[in-house]
C-alpha cells in the first residue's frame, strides 16, 4: 500500500494559492498604474508534474491531471477588455473573478484536509 500524500499535496496547493493570491492582489493594486502588465501564475498541474508528489489513477474514472504551478508569468491579454487609457492590461472583473476562484479552491483544500484528518483520528481511536 502506498503512503498517503494528501497532506503534502494540500500543502503544495496552499502555497500555490498563496502565491496566486499575492499576484492577483498586486494586479488589483496596480489597476491604475500606467503601463502595468497584469501577471498570473502557471497552472498547479505544472507543479505536480515537476515535483516528487506522484499522482496515479487507481481507477479509470479517476482524474489523472489535477492542478497548476506557481511561477509568475505575464497574464494573457484579454482581447475583449476595454482599452485602458493608462496602457496597462489589468481587467478588474477578471482579477475579482480570480480572487473568488482562489477563495473557493482554498476552502475546498482546507475542507478536504479537515475531513481526512477527522477520518485518521477516528481510525486511531477505534484501533
């Protein structure tokens, strides 16, 4: 039986979410800075592919890819966004949407860790 890597995986995702939160907050803070280029982070699955946290599907119905990396990169320009007079590329609606996604992912991460921790404690108490 393979050791459970859930806590390591959750820790790495929490670190990634922290970096992404910082980058998105910086984008929002610089929304009126002339010439500022919005940034984002690479997807979390890139981190999983480049770390020692092996992910394997034990059933064909399981997901094989899951998340994204935390290297800061310039965000893709939003072609549908209105032209900024200041020449920056920050679209506040996109950044606020990213903030909501970060919160949702963080809440899911902590919820899974809490449930897994309770499950482990129940098995220890019964044993």
